[in-house]
C-alpha cells in the first residue's frame, strides 16, 4: 500500500474471528476501506476473547484483506467468565450481588455495561498508533458504543475526524421502540453525532429517526445497508427441486429469544396437518443458540418440543453456509418485531433466488427490502393460520417457479450487494480526507 495514502483507524470489537452478526459488516468495511485507497489499521480485541465469551469462526480471518493491519488489545469480560475456578471468594459466595455491583462499576467511566472499562485501553492504543503513523481518519462501529467513545476522544484530543457507524441505535431499542433511560447515553450520542464527519445506520427508518432527532446534522446521516457479500453469497437456485423430492424449508442465522419460534412451530404444525405441499416437508434450523459461548437453555427447550419435521442442526461456519443453501428449497425469515428491524440475513436470502417466507409481526423494515422480490411470502400476522398460508404459498412457488421468475429475484437482490452500499460512502470519505490534506 502506498505510504502516501490516507491512514484510517477502524475500531470494531466484533472483528474476525468473532462469529457475531455484526462481524460481516466490520470485515466488509475494513476491506472496502483498503480497496478504496486507504491504509487501514483495525483496532480490536484479542482472539481469545471470542473463543472464551462468544465463540468464534476462524474461517473469517482468511477473508481479511492482506493490506489490512490488525492490532489486538486485551478485553476482559468478568461477568461472562463462568469458570468458577477463577472467581474470588466474594463472587463465589454472593454471585448475584457481585454481578450487579460489577455492572454498575463497568459504567462509571462510560455508560455501557461490560464494555465501559475498555474505553481507556482503546484510547491509549489509538494514541500510540497515531504517534507511530499519524491517523487521517477514524471509523468506529457500534455495538459496543465504547468503540465510538474512543473515536470521539481521539477527535477531541488530537483533532482526528471520525465516522460513527452506529448500525442500529444506542438511544432507541430497535425491537420495541423504547428509549434508553440513561441520560448520559443521550448526551453522549448527541455529542458524537454533532462532531462526526458522517453517521451511518443500517436502514432508512433508523436514518430518518435520527435525522429528525438531530436536524442540524441530518445532511451527514446516511443509510448504509448491510447488503450481501458476493464471495460469501449463495449460488442462485434457478430451477425447481425434483418432483419426487420432499421440500426442505430452512433458517440460517443466530437463534435468539426475540424470534417468534413458538409461533412458527404452531404455524408449521397447522400447515402439515392441512396436507398439501407442506405435509411431507421438513424445516431445518441452522445457527448458534444465543449470542454467547453458553447455549441459551430456553431456546433449546423450545426446539426440543418438535417431532413434526422441525430439526435444529447446529451452527455452521460462514465458509460452509453456501453449501447449506444448496440443501434448501424455501427460506424461513424468522425475525423479532420492530419497525427498525431489517436483519442482515435478508440480503443473503434474496441472493439465493429461493422463495422466502417472512415470519414477523407486520411493520418490520425487512418488508421494505423485500417489497418487489417476486418470491416473497409474508405471513399476514403471527397466527397459526397466517403462517401456514405463507408456508404453503412458498412451497407451491418452489415447485412451480421457473428460471425467468428466479432471475427476476436476482435482479431485485443485486441492488443490495454490499459494495454498492459501502462504495459511495468510502469514496466520499477518501475525497473528504484528501481535500483536508491539500487545503
């Protein structure tokens, strides 16, 4: 990389080998910055943190652009350390009281449970990097928001411009729309937005919401959708399955308590009982149970209740996801409620050209993205009958849709290829930094 190229620091907690949902955006952003003419240094946490607390996908590290330098610093997450051999006497005797006290302690310097103490190590590492090789720009991605807190500190102390990739929202719960009750959060967000060079959100509803909150900054607030990565996207399925082959419905993604899995199960049972195209089908669910290394017991219980063709088939490394799509005839987009909820998987789903069943309360933002996709079958609501109807419609479409229809699906999906989302913003940042250097 040309040493004269502008130097950008990208701060992201969830960077490969993290297996969290935000890691794909982080990986793509770092690579896009490198492809867009920046010298890129990523500041993230040690690999061991992911293996210990959230599990990891080591195949993702192979996809980091060779021009990207990755700097890793320690991250300690005591609340998530469940190895009692490392607990002190106080925690062992009163674990709940210890946890509550620790959560309060974490937020003394920065109002974010678990991540607050990481602010000072991030800032110190950023200063050291700037001394070694001056930074022209910092891009910080949330969640966690401490990454943005560090970028803002580097801006106020050293004058380095920064970009806030907020992704979702810090002040608004994207599922139920409630406000974060901590006034410090609102004050910090207002300062971050006011001082940032640009602010990015993952969808238009979030962009519009925050533009309305911060009208003086509205022109620099952008929607940058997650999109799908060409090298990781499924190969499009352009033909129907063999007539004698039972249909396979499939879900790929993290399974969380926010998802209407119970409602889906009731709708699935109804569809099978009604006969027709779903009667002999099966539903396969792939993904981690929850976000952390310890499996979510409540989700395990929900999935164990089914003996009607639904199976949980475990997590899949990202490198193997493409082959999983080849086993599916109809995709299940099971999502939590919320007008700000789009989900990253919707883009990858569309790139497959397969029929898609939406199982979500009406009003979610994924509907805006899927509008116009020829093989989209949204459940009108979460009643068993409505879900069954959507499952049946998608099953018939899987049997009957020809290559012409499926290519129309591909055409709709192409607008959401990730580089089309990131490219304009990376180019704008390069122009802005270059203009500053020549002025």
